[in-house]
C-alpha cells in the first residue's frame, strides 16, 4: 500500500461512492445471472428448463475457468503498475456493453449460443472489475473500519438489487407498455418478449450510471511509473514467487481455500436460484421477481446488521455463524414441497448470504500484506474460481443425471459444510 493512500483520511463522499459501486454492480447479478435473464434463457430461449439449466451451468463453468486464470495475474500487474481505476473502467465497460447485447437474444434456440457467449464475456469482465474494486478497500479505510465499510457495501448492494428488481417488475415485466406507456407504444411493438429482454438494458444502464461516482471521487493508488509490459513482467514474477513461497502466507492460504468452498456454494445458489424456483416450484417471472425483492431486503439487512459484529468480534466468527445458518436452512429448503416453506427457509438462507460475503472481503483485506492487495484479491478470486466451477458443474450434472433441479441444488450443502470445517483452522490477525 502506498504511503500516500495509507495516510489518506477518507471523506464520507469517498466511502459512499465506494459503497455505491456495490449498488451499481448488483443489477448485473440480480437481473442477468440470477432472477430474470437466466430464467428467460432456460424457459424462453432453450425452451426446456432442465436442458437450459445444464447449458447455463456449462457457460458459468467456462466463465469461472477464465476468471481463475486471469484474476491473479491482472491483480499482480495492477499492484506493480499502481493505478486500479483504468482496469476497473475497462472491465466495467465490457460488462455494460455485453449486457446491452443481450437485448438481441430472442426466445429462439438459435440465439442460445450468442446469449451464452455474451453472458460469459460479461461475467468474466464483471468478476475482474470486482478484483480491483475489492482490492481498493484496504487503501480507503483504516483496519478498524474494514468490516463496517465492507458490510455497508454488501448491504447497499442488496438494496440496489432490490430497487432494480422493483423497477424491472413494475416498469418492464408487468407493464403493458414500455417505460410506463412512453409514446403510447406496447411491448408487443418491440418484438418477442421485449419486456423481459429489455431488463438487460435496464441492468446495463443501472450499472454504468451508478458506477460513475466511484471513478469520480474514490482515490486511486498513484502510478508507479512502470510501463504496462514491465508491470506485467514484474507482476507475473511476483505472483509466481508468492505461490512458490506459500508457506510464508500460511493463514492467507488456509483462508483462501476455506472461503473458496463456501463462496462456491453461495455463487451456485445465486446463479441458479431463479432457475430452481421456476423449475421446481413453477414460479412465474412475476413471482420470482417478488421473491427476489423480499430476499434482497433480508440479505441487505443481514449484511449491514453483522457489519458491526465484524469490527468488534472479528470476521471469522461472522463467517462461521453465517455458514452454520446457511447449512441449517439448506436441508429443510431442499425437502420443502410447499411454496410457503420454500419462502421461509429461502429467506432464512438469504439472511446469512451478505454477512458471509462481506466478512470474507474484510478478512481478505486484513490478511493481505502491504502492497499486495491486488495480488491477494486476485488469488481470492482464483481460489474461488478454481473450486468455483465445481458448483455449477455439479449442479448441472446432477440436474441432468437425475432430471431433478432439487438434486442439483443439494450439492450446494456440501460446500457450506466443507467451508465451515476449513475455516475453523484459520487464525484471524490481531486487530
């Protein structure tokens, strides 16, 4: 961490702008990968929920492999070059551009390959932008505020997803005319299932507009003066040395492995939650969006509520409590046949999503050695994706093998249990 950033006292505007990026990027997760476009792809584009789920899972697996290969290298390069904003701007722009392209995906199996290509590129770009975003946290606030600000970011992100979903539901999915009757046009005038496809445009605009305050008011690391080629060479060399000397970073490596498993479980649920609700419980687009709205309220409240505990008791207790809560709720959720019980246990599960994710980010920020935040968050992404493609892969394979989304979702519970066991061996640094 540079001396300039380390001594910087952040303004409220800088912290609010940093948190607002979580608000911005939540639109992509909620609209594209979880509740709307993924369901539209399986039901509308492919026309078969089981086959659509399997193909979506294969695409997420491919994206995960690409993220695993690129994130630590780019993080190490950014540490050497100094500045992170140019990288974030590049990958944020790519995510927005390929999300816009999803507007042209018609409810036709012939468009499935194009849809998956756009989603893979957008997802890879989205995750790479988050590597640099997360790595900027240790330089923004002092260690005593890491848990609080990380939790605020996650919580605000969930409420951003909530607001975007409400707008998608009222202004697009359920609205008879586009943009509340603009020019007197009907959605039918715009083409097949235009109201659903247009939610991709909503997600893209939302992400692009609300990401701007980060680039305007969050301070960046100063440039090291190294050219890109030299920074790339030095970054890769440093990354290789770090991996060779892993024993020097024993607690970091333990945490990276433990968090990889439980994050894979969470990511699998968020990636396939909408598809599961639609296929297993027959929920319509409107019902899925209402469920998602309530889920985001609960998850956001959990993330913000546990943020104070993170700073006072530490990130590890928060993570263990969250994993125990998710495991407890997963079993009856998988056995539920009535929609009421699905709602009860799914919302219970959602209550612990945010705390586990926010505490994981603050834990990584505390464990990262000075000057290595980008590299360490790159490894954080690498380990998550190295294990991470197993979640979508196992979900897709189990769903296909047993012709049951319920069996596919059951694979997630194992990741929570393994993550809990491995986290017990991690020692959190003194605060």
